[in-house]
């Protein structure tokens, strides 16, 4: 028998409280489903959900969509893969042994584009084998470019999107008290795309975003009580590098 952790704070979570009773029940089911696993990333056919909850397809549609719209879950209907978005935030992989266990789970999953949202939550050095396994299963979207290698063969170039960076910021920095991005405006998109041209690797931005909450100056511990925000991070090509260099670790800069 496997035990699943559900934090009692869920009943005070703003997104959860806005859900209908049907959507709340569905989310609790997805958290504790017999089909789930310790990383909140698993295959489940919607017909199994209906059978377990004794509801029809029609009764499932609205609460399921509500969970997606609130950003609580992601679902790849092509392979029936479900991701509980903040599962790893509340159930952290805290050592190499746990990372190996997660890697063993991941290796049995189908290819999907959902893994990009998981990779950005895994910045620690002992996460590397797990991240590698996720990358091997990451299905490249059709719009991604193909480039010619020196040997003349085609190589797929992964494209980091503004949406992924916004989500990473909101999930990590936003939950640590910094201002969340409500809307990806055209102006913001232009700036993000400019930053991506310079730093195009997911790993780079994963390290930056996860590092920000650990630097006091960026969290408001300075003479002006100033706090970093997403627009500051995207303002130029150097702010992110300064974060990685630890420039803002002191409360006065």
C-alpha cells in the first residue's frame, strides 16, 4: 500500500477555494488516486476516473477543465499523461536516493511535451539523472526548428518559450512572495524573446529562478525595501548572470 501526502493548507489555497465542490473532489482524487505515484506525474485514462468516481464523461468534463484553467493540472490527452503542477513543490525530491526512485518512475512513462514543466522544478545537482531521463522522454513540438550539424545531419533545437519562463517565475519566485506575472503582454513577450536569444537553455533559467529567493537583496532586504520582479529579470541580458554570480546575496548592494 502506498501513502500519499496531502497538505492541510490546501483548504486555504486560493485556487482550490475557488473551485466547485465537484472540482475539489476531483482534485483530491487525482492527488490520491490509486493510479498516481510519488512525483505527481502519471498515466490515467479519463474512463478510469469516471469509473472510480462513479460519474459520466459529461460530468467529468467541466471540473476537469476547471482544474486545467486554474493551472492545477496539465493533461496530455494523446498519451493520457497527467501532471499535478505543484506536486514537487510540496513533495520535494530532497536527495539522490529519491531522485533515483523518481527516475525509475519516469522511465516507464510515455513521451510528452509536459516534461518541460517538470524540468524547470529540478535545479539541484542530484536531480541531473532525473532531468536527463525527462529530456529523453520530452516530445519536441512540431514548431521547433531543425538545424544542420557539422556532419550534415539534422538536429532538433529546443526552443524555450516565454510561457515556460513566466510559469517558472510564478511557481518559484511568486510563491516566495515576489510579484506574480498576471499577463504576458506583447512588450513583455518581446523582452523575454530577446533574453532567450542570449540564454536559450532551460537549465540556465531554472538555476536563475531557483536562486533568486535565496538572495536577500532581491527579496526586499535592502535600504529601499525594493524587490525583484519578472520585468527586472527580463530587462537586460546581465541581471540573470548577476543572480548566478551571487551579486545579490548580501542585504546591501
